[in-house]
C-alpha cells in the first residue's frame, strides 16, 4: 500500500467480491479516514464485486453524503452486469458517478 500524504485529494478503494454487512464498518472507517485527510474524491472500484447487500448500499449513500458535506464526491467505476443494473434500478447513479 502506498504511503498516505495530506496532499492526496483522490483515493480508490477496491472492496473485493462482496460489499456486505461484515465489511461495512471497515470500509466506512477507511472512507472517513480519507475524508479526515482531506481527500475530496473517493472512487470505489467494483472490478470483481459480485454482491452488495442493503448495508453496502447504505455505505455508498453515506459515503456520498459525507463527501458532499466537504465539497467532495464519490465515484463508482468498473460496474458490470448485475451491479450496473442494480445501481441504475435503485437510481444510485443520480447520487454519484457510476461508470462501466
């Protein structure tokens, strides 16, 4: 993992195959830590993500809201298939950038 510096304004998180209840606390801690460091843009890389539960969706919305409060933004990249359909169906793409 690269060294963290206060001048970094963009970060990417790669959560793995699932974004679910058991992971949410750790991911949320990581996101809030980045925001405290002054990161203004956080990208969640969905490459390989196969499942997301309601707590995972709540995490994305919470991350979006936390970043919005400090003039930042949340981006989602590498969404494919079911994940892309889920994001569109739930209208989450209205809250943050979600690119394939």
